[in-house]
C-alpha cells in the first residue's frame, strides 16, 4: 500500500511538471508570435529595447518591390503662412517632404519647424543667410553651415544631416562642407513664376502653374528629387494640386534620407546627389570595348573622373554631360579615360557609345 502511494505521488509530480512546461512553452510561443507581428516602433514603446528591437531595425535596407518613392524638397523657408499650407497638404495626403531651411528664419518660425518635425518631415541645411558657398571664405562657409546645425540641435534637439548649397553652387567646396550635398533631378523653376515677378491675369497664372505640374507628372519617376521653394504663395497653390496628383499616380512621397535608405544607397559627406535612381550593379557588366563614347548622366550633371576604379577614390575632375571621351582600357563597370589634363576612371553606367547627339 505504501509503495502504491509513493508511485501515485511520483506520477502526480511528473504530470504537474509536464503541465507547467506546457504552459511555459505556450506562453513563449504566444510571446514569440506577438513579437513577430509587432513593429519596431511598438516594441520600443513597450520598453523592450533588447535584441529583438536591434534585429528588427538593423536589417540592410532593400528596394521596395512595389513602391515608387519620390522626394519633394522645398528651399529658402520656412514661412509660417506658405510652409504651413504645404504641410497641411502633405498631411492630408499621408506624405512628407524635406525642407532646406535658411537659418536666419528659424526664430520667427519655430512652431512651423516643430510641426514639420512632428509630421516626420526632414529638416535640412540651406545655410544661415543663403550665401553662395563658393564665393565666401572657408571660415564664413563653416559658420554659415554649422550655425544652422547647432541651432537646430539646441532649439529642437534635431540632428541635421543634409545640405543644399544655395543656388546649387557646390563646385569647389565639396571637400569642406562635411555633409552630403543634395541637388535635384527635377527643377520646377517655381521661383520664376512667383506672384511679384510680373503682372498677369489669374488665367495666365493658372496656366503657368498647370504647365509646371504637367511637366513634373510627365517626367517624374522613382528616385527623383524635386526642387521647389516654400516661401511663395504660387508654390503653396501648386503643391495643393501636385501632391495629390503624385500620390494618385502611385508615388509615395518620402524624405530624401528615407528614399536613399529604402533604396539601399548610402550618402557620404562631401558627395553630391542628384537623384536616387536604381541601376543594375555596375560590377555585373562585362568590360566595354575600346572606342569613342559620350557622357550621359540623365540629369544633366557632371560625371566624376576618379583616381581609381572605386566610388570612394579621389575625384580628379568633373566631366560635363555629353562630353565625348575615348576609352582605351576598361574593367568591369569602369573605363579609363583622359579629360582636361587628367587621366582616371569613370563609371560605365554613365557613358554611351557612338555619338554625343
């Protein structure tokens, strides 16, 4: 009888252990399932900033298979009236943009800047006083750039990461700015049509606006950076039409930094960026044959002539679009050419054979 009681006790203990193990395993499965269906943001909000969050957020970015990304950029602001109208339009269309602000306008527009930040827009640097960077001293250039970054950090706790040179005049200063330089692939020339520039009827004003919108819609493609200026009523009016049109055409409007990250392209200090077009990896192409070629950069910008066949090597010169070059030597993705007294390497992704027509 005593042996039976002991046997019953042992069996009971085993059953209890199995039940406890099963419950723990079920809880772990439920926890894993919950984590796998939770976004990185939700995990951080819950306070679980452990390996799970790190694993979720440190995956290498890849090009989205279905999304067409495009970046609207606005220069010279902010302006409480027009910038806020643009922000409202962006908000209504679940979109964001990058605002290249002028530092001496910050104090009078703090609420507008904070609203843009809260919406997820990107604030970028357009110097403190809209000075042409290639026409001022090294000391003044540093002050023009750094003062904006420091003020944004002090007043808003915001880290500015991108710079646009006023007037797009970046040549000769890329090595001294310490930030990626953002140009554009679509220029709306909206400033030419601002309301104070010339007398016109309302019908003419609307026609000019529609012409710009039609041009943008006809040429817009994934990876484009569009240039506008948020200090004009004309641009605010135009944005109220253009932004919904872009969204309706299937574009997702993101910040410049978001677009480069999503398409897996790094931005480096001192480098100049016109667009974020996705190209076939140049290292997968066979060496091109010797012969005559011409530069084709797609955005009208220059092609870097580099010291070595790497994108991180020294830039010896910038070769203008449509320049004819003679290739005598080539490796996968690169061609050796001479230009303006320099001999170096250019990416074969930006040259075409035969004629410069």
